């Protein structure tokens, strides 16, 4: 378990950027934490780290956004935000089961709690916590 405290949004983006370098195809990331704890900010850096130049915006209203990856033989980053999803079955209707673990995909899920028992056992959990105005704690396990 790696525990980091960041003191600016740029630092959290940098963390995501560096983390992207260690990611392998098929990775599933479960991003836990309250609203404003930095999950999407981390994803902005992570996407940059994967060579994605399009702006990462929160998928809250669309639930899922996909981005093309041109690095490391990867194809797509799927960024999900299940905050507005009321039933796990709705999330499954998006076909995420088929996307998760596919070797050319990276799947990152905000509010994974909503589908906790449908998540693959083999995943990376990242816990975000608000510590103060610009201070966040990020734990990667
Ligand atoms: P979430 O996706 O978890 O709801 P966001 O990443 O969308 O959270 O929002 C985090 C907000 O907090 C952003 O407005 C960001 O600029 C701000 N912020 C301030 N300090 C930090 C930090 N150290 N890490 C991440 N975000 C920070
Ligand atoms: Mg978010």
C-alpha cells in the first residue's frame, strides 16, 4: 500500500501521469473517495501519461467516456463515473463487464462502490480523501 499526500491539483495530476507508466493492458482501476477528493484530477494526469491529448472531463452525466490510446499497444481508456447510477444492472447495461480485463483496455471507475460485487478481484484500488483546501491523501493498493 502506497500512501501519498498532495498539496495541489497539479501534484495529483503528476501522480496520475507517473502512475500511467506502470499500467498494463487489461488494468481495472477502482477510484474510491468523496466528491471533490481528486479522482477526476488524477485521471487527467493518467490520461496524459497514456499519451491522450484530448481533455478529460468528468463523465458524471454520461457515465462513461472513452479515449483512444496510441501507446503501448493499447486501444482505449474507459473512464466511468457511477455517481448517478442507481442500480448496478444499469452499469452492466453499458457493457462494462466486457470492457474490464480486455488486454487492450484500461478501465477506470469512479464510485466503484456502486458495483462492488461485480468488480473483478484483480484490480487496483485507489482511495482518495480530502484533507484540506488543496490537500488530498491518495492510497494505492
Ligand atoms: P472527484 O472526481 O473526486 O469528485 P475532482 O478531481 O473532480 O474530484 O475535483 C477535485 C477538486 O479539488 C478540483 O477542483 C481540484 O482543482 C481541487 N484540488 C485542490 N487541491 C487538490 C489536490 N491536491 N488534488 C486534487 N484536486 C485538488
Ligand atoms: Mg469525478
